[in-house]
C-alpha cells in the first residue's frame, strides 16, 4: 500500500502517485501509441469497462488520489459509476476535477475539435453544477483547467469571487497550468487577491525531464503551503516504452540499470523533486499503470538526476512539439 501524505498545507491527503483520467474518459487523446494500446474498442461501454479496470487496479495498489475534468469526455461519469460499484465512501479517496474546457468531440475519433476552452464565470457556474451532480460529496479539489495569462481568468473578479465562495463551501481550489509560460502563471496565481484573500491552495503543472521549466515556481508554491501535483510526467508518451528515447538515450541506460522501463524512471525523476506531493499516472491500461508504479522502487542518485537533466528541451520547443501531437 502507498503511504498517504498531505497535499501541501491543505486538509486533503494524497498518495505519491495518483491516477489521471484524461486518457480513460474519451475515445481519442494525444498520447503516443494510443492506437496500439486501445485498438478499436472505444465505444462508451467499452471505455467505461476499461476505466473501471484501471481504477480497480489503482485502488488495489493503494492509489488514493484520482483526477478528472469536465472536458475528459465521460471521465467524471465513469468515476462516479466506479465509486458507486465499489461502495467507496466520501473521504476514503481524494478526488479532484477541473472546469474551463468543454468536451465537444461527440465521441468521434475524427472530430475536428475535441475540446473548447471557456474560462468565464457562467462556464464555472455550469460546470461546477455538473461536477457536483455527478461526484457529490466525493469532490474535494476543484481546479481551473489550464489557466494561462492570456485568458485573463486570474484577473476576472467574477470568477475569483465564485472560487472564493466554493472554498468557503468546503472545496479546496486550485489551478492547472499549461504552455511555455507555466512559471509566470503559477506566480501570478500566488499573487491573486480578491477581497483580501487568495482562493488558490493547489497547483497542477506539467513537469518532466523534457520540460522542467516550471520547477522553480512550483518550489515557491510548495514553500508557501500550496499542494503541488505533477501531470504529464511521461510527456504524453514521449518518455514511455516504444518511443525513440526508449532505445538510445541516457534515460534508457538508467532504466536498464534499475531494471525498469523508461516511464518508471521519468516518474521517479518527478517524485525526486522535493516540492512534489503527487505525480499523476495517465495510464490507459492496467499494464501501463503497473509499469508506472515501478517508479516507487527506483531511487535515482544525484549523478543520475544530473545526467537525466541533460534531456531538457527549451519550453518553447517542447510545447511546440506537444501542440503537433495528433489525437489518436
């Protein structure tokens, strides 16, 4: 079983590895190798069954943080049906979700657009109602989905006032970040003030061996008592078995040294950061999850971490390549 730990200075507890449902709640996503891993079995019933299988495995391994979003297709719905089937009581697991994007893919693989951003107050009102209808008292953490400076969401008094009200109603409020300006977004969020208060107590950000640029800002947030959640630790499959890095890089050599696949090393590198509370597995299969959990037995020394640090790309280059990943 995994040991629980505080999520920053919030009242919530998490486990070092959590399960993100981005790849489980909709038929298409931007993870490399998805066609190989899932094949054609992507009807609603098939995806719900797959979600339950991975959630069962996560629970049995001791994972106690689960992360969804309104835009992850039917992820909240699948999570709700799993919680009911398992008879898991509120408080037995920490559940986070997000608002700010709508899923518009209509369960089609060939949809021209899969999700649409909307960071307005009416969108927040609509989506928190939807999340609460499904998740009820299981919902603990509610986050802005991919907050960025150019949307103005961190300067919107209507949104911030509503978030404060949700905090007063018992939810921990956070934000997730994306893009090459993650560090600036985190620091902006830390400085937010509405009515003399800051609604935010948690941040979820992309950090991995290819894109570590938000690290210093995340350390600052953690030092201020914020919970820190790392997403995309395997870079949407670029740091997973079967990728070019799996055969030729320092990452592959370190993986062989520890007797694991490269995804476990990538996750172990994230877990090694002293400011991290939980690293999300984005597993789409039970096998993926099992491989990811091997990270817990990998202890990287300082020399290995230094050598792995040489894999880092510029943030601009990383996010440019990520934007070009196809929905599979």
